[in-house]
């Protein structure tokens, strides 16, 4: 971690901010492991106001160099003192923009969680046992079973010979079919920005709603909204074309940040008006 020459003021401000910061809600679901986690949006919602109330601004910058994506997270106090930490990971040579963007979102989330001293997933602290191999543990023998051996002497009325045979190892149970993901499979939508889409369907999904959309430029996808008001509005817009501001929180999840209403006529003042949610 890098710091300014002095850190007394920012340290005092952070101590007060920590009295207001709670761990973010677990609003995301990993479709592969069926585990919950805090999305980047939930982490930002948990720390922004407490930090700002103590005069601390949070910034995150992204850079790509020699096949690595790096995110630098900075906390800057009104006094001019600062703290910053950089986290970097390699990017696959054949990664597309969505995969690179997903990695950036992942790094941003974990960098901010670490710098603010909060927890964003439900994994228990196992003292590193999850990262150890069990090669030193003796392998347990397969269970054994018995059956009657049909030998000639058995047919003459003799007591059947009991023969032990090795029980074949049980086949692993097939993995459960994943439920429909909130935002569908890999899509061609940008990681953030404003897009024009046709609303196809709106269905309840966990704590929020899944919104099926389509556009000629980006194709079909599922978006997510955690706002009941937004979901109710979008239900009335099924079959219509509207504009929404979105942000990707992971490779399979795109959140609707807001719905944008166009002016009703040419004489309306202003360009775009945010809906009240």
C-alpha cells in the first residue's frame, strides 16, 4: 500500500467512517457454485456515503499493461492525505472486451472490500484449510460387500460359500441443472452506458426482477433490476422500445441503474428526464 507522507487526518476520518459502514448485502448469485456474494454496486452503496460524510473521496483507475489488468483504488481525504492500493491480474490472450470488463469489475470489488475492511461473501474463515491438499491423508478402502458364490457344492445342498468382492466406486452424482441466470449467457452489451432496447419480458427473480431485452445492435440478453418501481414500470413497457442506463456487475449479470424517458414532444424543455427511480 502507498500513502501520503502523513496519515493522521485520514486515519481519524476512516475510524469514524467505519462506525457507519456495514458489510454489503449479498445481492448476487454465482450460477456455477450457487453461492451468494456482494456485487460491485452493493459494495459501492455500502461505503460511499460513510466515506463521503468524513470527507473521504474514493477513486478507482484502470490500466492494462503487458497482458495484465490493474486497478488502483485510492482514498483521498479533504486534508490532502491519501491511501492507495493496486491489484493486478493477467488477462487471457484471447479474452474479449466482456471478459476483460468482468475481470475489471472483479478486481474493483475485491480491492474496495479489502481497503475498506469489509466482507463481501459468506465464505467462512477456515484458517487456510480450503487451500491445502489432502494428499497426506490415508485413502479409505472402498466399502466391501458379500454375496453367495454359486459353486457346484452349493447345488448339492452345502452351505453357500460367502465371497467378498470389491464394491465398485460410486459414480459422482450429476451436477444439478443450473437455473436460468439473471442476465442470460455471455452477451454483447457494453459494461456500462446507455442503450436502447426492446422490452420482451419481466419476471420475478430472487429479491429483484429479470428483464428480457433485445436490440438490433447487441442482440438478446437478461438484465436485472432490484427496484420494484422500475420493474412495475418495465412491465407496462413490454413490447415497447426504451432507453436504460446499465452497469455490468459480473460476467452474467447486468444491472439496470435507471430508466430514461424521452421528451413527450419537441417543445419539451431539456433533453432527457430521469424517471423517479
